[in-house]
C-alpha cells in the first residue's frame, strides 16, 4: 500500500493599494486596477472581475487545498497602539487584550480586524506593580477587509492580512533608534515611523507622483489617457515618463506639499524612500527631499531588483518569511478566538463528508471483496473436495494412535523412576513387569541402608502404590547386599508422570545409568538360545 502524501497549499502574495492590486506567485505577477465607491468600498463590477482574474491566476484544481494568500493592505484607516499588560498566561492574555483594545480604540473589538505582536522582553514598573508585557496592536475597521476576504475566498484562497507599510520596512536596513519609511504612490503616499525595530505610527499622505508631475500644464493623468496602454505596468511607466518630463521646473515646487506633511512627523535621522524607482535617477528625488526636509534628516532610496514582477511590499514579505517562519510577525484577523484556530465551516463540511464517505466505503468494501473473490474461493473449494475423502481415514488412524497411547503400559516411565531412585553403585540383574502393573526386580546394592533408601524413594515418587522387599542377603564376599523387591504401580489417573531426564555430558553419568538399568527387552520378546544367561532382561509375565 502506498503511503498517503499530504498536499501543501500553494502560497501567493497580494499587495492591495487604493488604485490597484498586485498579485505574485513567486515567479509571475499580475496587476489589476481597482474601482471604488465614494465610501471607499469596491464596486460590485470590480469584485466580480477580481474573482475571475484571481481564479485564473491561482489555477486551483478541485482536489487541491485552498491557496494561502498573504495580503499586504494599505494603511488607510489603520491605527497602531503600543499596549502594556501584566505578565500572565496565554488564556489570561487572550481575555485581557480585547478589554484593553476596547479601551484604547473608538470601536469595540468585534467590529475591528486587529492583530497583536509581542515585543521583545518585559518592562518593570516603578510603582511596584510587577513586570508587564509590551504588545504592538494594529486595528482597522472590519468592513475594510471583509470585501478582500470574500473575493479571495471565492477565488479559491484563504486570506492572511498584514500591513503593506510594515512589509516594506523589511526591505530597509534595520537602523538603531528612530527612522521612517516613505512609500510614494500615484495619488497618495504612506509614512511609517519605526523606533527600535517597533512601528509606532503609520499615516497616509494625500500626495503622490500625480501631484508631483502635474503642477504645471495638463494633468499627467490626462496626458497618460491619450497614450494607449496594454497593461497597468505600461500605464505606470508612461505616467512616470510624463512625471520626469514635467519636472523641468524646479523640483522643490512639487515637493512642497509633501514636505509640509512630513515635517509634522517624528522622522529620526533617516528616511527610506520606496516607489520612486528610476525617477530618483532622473530627478534626484531623494536628494532634493533631503534638502527640503533639513534638520539633519537623510533620505535614502530603497533599491529594488530591476525587472521585479513583485511590489516592494511583496518583496518585503518574502524576505521576512524566509527569515522568521510561515507568517508575518503582525497579522490582522477578522475573527478573534480565545483558543486555538478553529477549522473553517467549509473545511468542517469537507471533513464531515470525507468521514461519511470513508464509513460507507468501509461498509460496502467487504461486499465488493466477496463478489470479486467469489470465483477464486469456488475454485479453492473444488480443489479441496478430493482431499475431504481422506479425512475419515485420518480420523481412524488418529483414534488408533490415541488408543495405543492410552492403553500402553508405562514400562519406560517405570524404568525411569527406578533409574532416578537407584543409589550410586546399584546393579539390577533382572527387572520384570506385566500389564497389570506388577514389578519385580533383583539386584545388588552397597549396603542395607541403600536398600531402605531405594524403597523410600520409590514410594515418594508417587508412581508406585506399594513397594516391598522380599529378600535381602549379603553376598559371599560380604561386600554387597543382594535384594529382591516387588512393587505395584498406581492406576493411570493416580500416578505421577516422572519428569524428563536431562541430557548429561558426563561420561560417568552415562556409565552409572547404563550399569543401573540393564538393556530392556520388549515384554513379548524372550532371549535367544545364544544370549548370555547373565545378561539382565525384562521378563514379561
């Protein structure tokens, strides 16, 4: 049986901005325009078009698991808070954190999509209240993400949300202290401030390349609309070309609104700028911005690999996932749970259907197996029929052998008991037995004490019912005692079977056993005329 292999879900990245959506699968990218209602929500036509385009891009087969889609969203409507909670267990933290969020944010937690990131270490309090845990919490109205989650779900994926501004910061060098990351877009920009590696504020600036390039003459959007484009990438390239062409005037005029917005923010000593690309090489965008901000703040452009199909946010997500694990450090969740992540209802239905299917298969499989093996079993039965005629013969032979085993007198067992009870130096000249259990023997022992010891051992063996000494007299040389004994073994249901005699490697033991027990002669045999009359023998009666 082949081992079951688990299919790992495919992973995709989405950069969701105000004007466009960029998708990336690791090798190829897709850029789609977004149409929004006056309240900022996507139009129904835009949702349907996004579902069709993303379904083609994901190319998910029905048997494959849902794609894992990591989405970087824009900072519009996002709030960051740094919270301090008492150090406690995981269950207490999950209970206290929503209460603290309800206190810090204007909306209750059930109307927010929020996520928390534990900061390094704990902080001791001067008031003696004990150590506290530092957490970074990001929250946004749940309505802003539900449309994206629904679109991705209808396209065959499962959404995981994080901040695009935070993802872009992973492309920048991790400076000590306070610094900022500015992402320049077409109609708006995003500024995130980071202190000691922790985001402290994020803001959307109502300034973009459109304002930068459209201060004089026609709007760049009007000029770009007159040029045919086949893709959003070509439209962006055309727009940047027009922006560079319009920058023949003093660049400081186009940067003035941006500088006035930035100067009110804490920037630190360095500002990393993304999204300017080749515009920086043509207009020295970063250098001019450094001069306008002043105060010792240095603006440094972030280099992106040329020809990259992914945006800066997606490239930052890829970098942090390669370093830290399977998901970004800060994840915005639509549904908050106080326990482990629950299985989605759709996945629950699939698992339930799979369980029912396996149960039905387990019930039906034996019937299919019987039908499939019916012919094979019939063939086996036909082949066994000729052999069944032998069963009667086998039974008769077995009954005969069992009868022989039960009715056979225990000659060997009796000899084994005699051999084990005989003292050293004992010699039996003759041993006779009959089927009635009568045993008589004649032999010589060292002295009368050995005769008594032999009789005692034979009685204690549990094999003989009675043991008697018929005659006991010394030999002519007075060195041994000649004795004649008779015994009666017990019935089969009362006598004890002697334990088996272990094999002995000693030569002396073999000699002693051979001298104690004479060679046995079957109960129906008699010595031949040429046999030595002094040879010990068993005399059947």
